C-alpha cells in the first residue's frame, strides 16, 4: 500500500473508506520519519476519504514545521477537491495523471 524511497512515499492500490484508517496511520508515521513527497500514481480506486487523509497528512507535517507535497494527483481526486473547494490546499510536487 505504501512504499518508501528516500523522502518519497508511493501509494498503490485502492484508498477508500474501507482501508483509509490503516493507510492514514502508516502515512502519519512515515511523515514523522521525514517523508516529504507522496506519489499517488499507483492509486487504483479512491473516494473522498483519500482527500481527508491527505489533508490530515498536511496538518501533521505543518504541526512538525515541515512541508509535504503530492505528485500525480488522480483526476478523480482533483474533482473531489474542487467540489469541496479545497483544491488549493493540496501542494503539487509534479505531474498529474
């Protein structure tokens, strides 16, 4: 689900209400351990819980006086963020897919 390469976390597979709590906790620990970029290219299924999780990760990084950015935001996630009016809160680290 989460693989780490240096300061980058690569998410893969589905991130939905069914498994988001586990992914959230794992990612929070990785952020505490210095992860700074999250690559979402491998996400195969998502719902609004993915957006909530990414916002929680942003809060964690900010509380630690750090920053985190997101690469390869899935179009569906961008749509959900736009619907909620929070697309400007997701710092981009690169390409979209």
